[in-house]
């Protein structure tokens, strides 16, 4: 994982956009952790200015298909810049399995390289499903590595990447409620998450 652009530059852009919405000029100084924390926890739209490239090497093709289900990072899909770039999209680039390109027959268990770009909001949204106890073991393992790598780059954001039950405070799954959120570990994780944002 790497920032799509300079990480501090993206935070400055996010702050400038946030201040513009309340008719204030940019501060022209480094972005504080207080601002970052506030933007991440509130999930206001300038959070979408923080973008990353995630490169996953040799993952099962079927896990890549699960990640590819995440198309839109927010409910807003009509916001298009003049350069025809939609900043709310998560863009996916998956290594082909086409026989005419690889010379090999397709294999549903193949390992592929999979790269995508996503903004911070998209990463939060993906984490709700891909860290869920109902997700496959392989998917959770790969996504936990993404979260771990993000923690090295932007710890305040990585702390927001949690499963739906932590995000909401209860399990919203209708097909398979594992009740993990009510376990000792789940309760502790929820309190840690809430305490972090209260600080």
C-alpha cells in the first residue's frame, strides 16, 4: 500500500476543502492530528481526498473477486471532476486469466496480482465487510495485512478500518449472526474503538 500522492499534501487538500465549505481560508500550516481524527470519525466528504494504491501480490482469484464487489466508496456516484475522474470510485486492476493472453487454461484457484486505488472512505467501507467474522479466513487475513500496512502510513486512518459490528456497535448481518460482538474479545474491541475516538 502506498499513498496515491504525497500523504501530507492530500491531508492539506482535504483541510482546504473542509475550510472552503465553511467560508474559511486555508491555514497554510501542517495538518494537525486533531483535524485528521475529526475528519476520519465524522467521515465528511473531504475524507475522499485521501487516496491510496493497494497492491496485493498472488492472492486467490476468488478473494480478488470479493474485493472487486466494492465499486463505490460512498453513496454519491454522480460527482465527476472536469477531467472525468470520479473520486468516489474504487478502481480495480486484476491480472488477466484469459487463455489467449496467458497461454494457460483458466483456473478458479489461481493466484493473481491485484491492484486497486481507493480513497479513505472506500477503505472504511470495505473494512466493514472484509473484516467481518462472516468473511472468509483468507479474505480477512489479506485485508488485515492491508490495515497493518496502512497503520505504518497513516495510523489515525487505520484505526477506523473495522468490521461492521464494531462500526455500528451491533451485528447487522441477517444471514449469519456470529455474535462475536457480544463476546469478551468483541466487547473489548468495541470499547477500544470508542475510547480512541473519544480521546
